[in-house]
């Protein structure tokens, strides 16, 4: 099933130059997509079109088969959820539980379903012991997790994230990856803007690179991440694991940390 379809989308901010120039992109259920590119390439703008925060000047965006034309973000909240780069831009409730439950409540969930969705989302991101905490009493990384939990609790078909691992330590990144993998296993699709190619290598299967408002690359993430020369030409920094594998000429050019470690052990006897 196609969860997201962007057809020949053009967009420019009023009084400014074009940001997107005929972007076409299709994402199916179960896919995990890294949206990559240099600063100013149009990545965040494209994600805002996906959740009806913006609308294309020309072209069309469909989420779960429904055109976003004339719709607001709340109109597509049962189909698409968005996690901003900076969580403080979207948190407003006085407790973590209330924040995570806001979306499902607006979608009309009954008390039992609401409690289940909130509890499940909080557990996935490791905040099940902080339901009564004010979000702003948590560190920045914790607030980022609250925003992710709030999106997951909506049970969308498409989850759109802007720099989901920024500012997170290894534990935080592991929790994010686990939550995304569970979401996709249940039939969801993920699109993540990121500069963290280590996260891409470990968690995302497809790489789409925007270049001056157009799709310059669309291929398996592993293939791109393993190619240091191409990554740097596109303004991307390949992860340490991939650079180690390339330097040691490891068989199969692994890009995940665990795979690289196992390959090194194999040649070390």
C-alpha cells in the first residue's frame, strides 16, 4: 500500500526563490526512508508538505490516498504525524501523559484505547515512569522523546521526523531505533530528515537525497552509505563504521557497527 505520494511538487516561500522543483516521491507501508541533502536543499520544506503544514504551489501530495489540498495538519493527523527537530516547538501540556494523549484524544479515542496508546508510546521511548512529569522538567533529549511518543500514540500510517537523533546519546538513539522498527513492523512508514548517517546505516533502508530542490538520488541506503566518495560529493559525512570497513576493505562493505565488528573478528581469527 502506498502511504505517501508526492507528484511533481513545486514550492516557494512568498517573496523568495523556489525551494522544491518538481519533486516526485512514493513511500509504501513498511518502508523506512532517510531524507538527506545539504542545508537548504529543501528537506524540511518537503516534510512539511507531507503533513499539510505547507501545500505545493504546483503538483500534489497524497497521504494514504487522500490529497492534502485544502487540508490542515489536524485533518491528516490520523494518517500522518510529524516530530519537529526541536521538540520545544510542539510541546504545550503540563504533564508528559497529557502531552502524549492530546493527539489520540482529539482523534476521538475512547478512555480504554487512549490509556493503552499513551502507555504503549511512553514505554517504547523509555518514559513510562515520567507520565506525571512536566515536559519542561525533562532535559532536551527527554523532551524529544515526549514528542516522538506523542506522534506514535496517534497511530499514524506515516511518521515524519526531522533530525530524530540530534542531541541524543547512544541509549537515546537505541530507543528511537527500537520505536521506529516496532512502528514499521506494524505496517507504518517512516520518513526521517537526518545528517546522522550512522543512524541511517543502522535503521533506515532507503536513501533519498535532495539537491537544490530536486531528487538527486533514490536508492538503498546501504549502497550510498558504503560509498565514501559519493557521500562526500553529496555533502554527506559517512559513518565511522562504513569508513572503517572501507579502510580495512572488509568483505561485503558492511556499514552497521555490529556487522563491522563481526567482520573484523572473522579476519582476526
